[in-house]
């Protein structure tokens, strides 16, 4: 009987702490397309670790030279059901220290219905981040009701006026 109590207690502790064991996954691949006047970044993130709170970070994307206008983003999950992916934008100048930007509430609980939003439109003290930081990355977090899913995303930026180069788009892994 004592063994059963210990076993039930251990199993209960594991089940309660399972959501707390969610991991962080870095440097999810970002594809780039750089043409005259425009840069598109895109990718997919597959949630193999679908525990609530699991976080997937994209590679760093260079945004310097593309911040006169706001970026336009598109997100969608592949599997119908109980998907719940939250998307956040983070900014950095050195790819070491990342600060959270303000993310629109539309990007809370992304599912199988496409979500479109702007990147960089924020109010108040946070508005300087998009305009003055050199890099951004996306952080995808598993919500409370997620099954395994793949998020497909794309962000389009217009280059600043007078910038005609076609080598502006750059992606890189996090610096450690």
C-alpha cells in the first residue's frame, strides 16, 4: 500500500510539473528574399515540444534600413483543433541582449485562421524600439491548449527611401 501511495505521489508531481518542463528552442530557420525596394523574411516553426510555455525563437533578422515604414506580417497554424500559439517580437542591437517589443493582441492564440498584423506600430515609450534597433526575432510560445502544430509565417518590409541595395536582408544565429 505504501508503494502505491509513493507511486501515485511521484506521478502526480510529474504531471503537475510537466508544463514547467517546457524548453526553449533557438535559431529556427528564417528564409530571406531581397529585391529592389523590399525584403521578405519567412519560415515555419514546428512545435515538437508542445508543452504549455515551450518557446521557439527564430534566427535574428536585420531590420536596419527598413524601418521608415512598418512591416506586414502573416501567421497561420497548419493543424486544426486545439492550437494556441502566441507570437512576440523582440529587438536587439548586438544579438546578445534581447528586449521584448509590444505585440498586438491579435497575435495571441494564433490558429488555423490566418492572422495578419503590422510589425512596429506601438504606442508610447515602446515606439522607439522598432525604429532604432538593428535586429528583430520572433518568439513563438505554446499556449495552454496546443497540440503539435506548424506555424507558417512571413514578414514583408519596404526598404527606406533611397536604399536600393539588394543585400540588406541578413539572418544569423544567436551570438553566445
